[in-house]
């Protein structure tokens, strides 16, 4: 059976605040932990006015402290902006306090020209993406034997366990780095739902080289889900998802995730309708049984070990109910207290 994970955006629902969103994410992870989900990740999103997760490491510490067994991770840390040494020490601290439960998901998004400039002001040069990942592995793994420009530097705190390392992507550099450096790999079906995804994952598996972090390839795929008790209810929820995504992808920056009522009133241009049709290919929309069947098909198509769902559904209560309905369909087991 495929393992089931959640990537939660900490959505700021219409009529709510960022504080509400972070509280709702905390409530959601507690329930996900009790239901038996395997991982719960949060993203790094800057200048995204409808998303409250901008500092995943900080939010991860809070979420890990409020749960018992579920793995907590970043989806992901955008390392072009940061020192590999600092990233390693952040995640060593997380791992020290919550051993065996921390995932370092690594991404390469710059967050747009302005955000990129703000986060890298006065920096004259950057390391390559691959070198940054190598450096993080060196610091996390205490490797002082191989040649390195900072060979003697040790990341603190010193601990005897390792966080899992995941490369996030939809092909390109991320696949090559993941296979050559021995990390796990999560494919962004919610960004590029194309047939080429299966080939990308097959290439990763074929060229995978074991490391101290992972002794065998591990693949997850990530997909948007909109779940209702019935297909009709799911479609109502999906109208809000459509509006939010269409706004994001037509260079708007919505201040909130829209309500069902707001979405019902919205009229779309032909261009926006075309955009929404494309967006729907990146999501699974339906009742719990239908969503389960589609997740299983998707996992089989990609030969994935895990599936990560992004429940971008209007209303915290509806997101909570969605993960409960899905857990029931997959017969997940609650943790013992």
C-alpha cells in the first residue's frame, strides 16, 4: 500500500487572518498525526498573500512539538537563498529535538525577481544548486574526510540520527542531483502532470546511487486534491480552488483563499476558462472513493512509493473533513496514545 502524506499551504481563508491560518495548520497536523498519515510538510512561500507558510523551519518546529509520530518536513527550503551550513544546522536542531521525524525537502525556486533580490541583496556570487546540496550533505553527515573547501567545519548540534533529504522537482537538475547524491525524490505532478513524469522517475531509479541518507531510491508524487462527501460537493469546493489558482497564474496575488460564495459569483474570461481547464489536470476532484481510486492509479502510473496530497479546499473545517474522509478510504491507522 502506498504511503499517504499531506502538504499543507497554511491557507488564509477569506474572512480569516494569518494567525488563524497557522492555528488551522496546527489543528490539521494534530489530526493527521492521529489518523496515521506518514508525513506532513509545509512550503516556503514569499510574497504570497494568501499563504502563511513563509518560514518552514520555524513552522516545522511548532508542528513537530504538537505531534507524536508523523514525520514533519519542508516542501521545501529554497536553498539558492541560504547558506548550506545554516540549513544544515537548522535541520540538525530539528532532528535533535525530534529524532527520526524530520524531512529536509529541498527546492530551487527563487520566488520571483523581487523576492530573489531581497533575499540575496549584496551577494556577489552563488554556489551551484548541486554544490549546495553536496554541502548540506557534508555538514549533516559529519564528513571531514573528503576534500572540501571547509573540510574541518562541523555543523551543530552533534547528533546520531539524520533527517531524510528529499529533492523537489519536475525533472531537470533535481532528478540528476537526487539520483547521483542518493536523496529521495518527490515529483511535482501538481505542477507538471505530463507523461514525461514516469520517464523522469524511471531515470532517477535507474541511476540512483546509495548514500548515508538513503540506501535505495524513494519516490513520492504530489497532487492537488479537492474532496467532498459527494462529487457535487467536491465540485462546489473546486470552484474556489479554480478561482484561487486562476488568480495566481494570471499574475494576480489574492489576499485570501476564496470562499465558496465568492467563487460562485465569479465570471471568467475565455482565457481564464482555458487556464482553469489546464489547472484541473493537476488536481483530483471528487468524492472520497473516487479520489482514492485516482490516487492509486497515479501511484501505479508513476511507480511511486508515496503520494502527497495538497488539500487546497475552502475552509479549515472542510480541509479537516477531507483528510478524515481520505484516511478512512485508505484505512489508515490511528496512533496509540
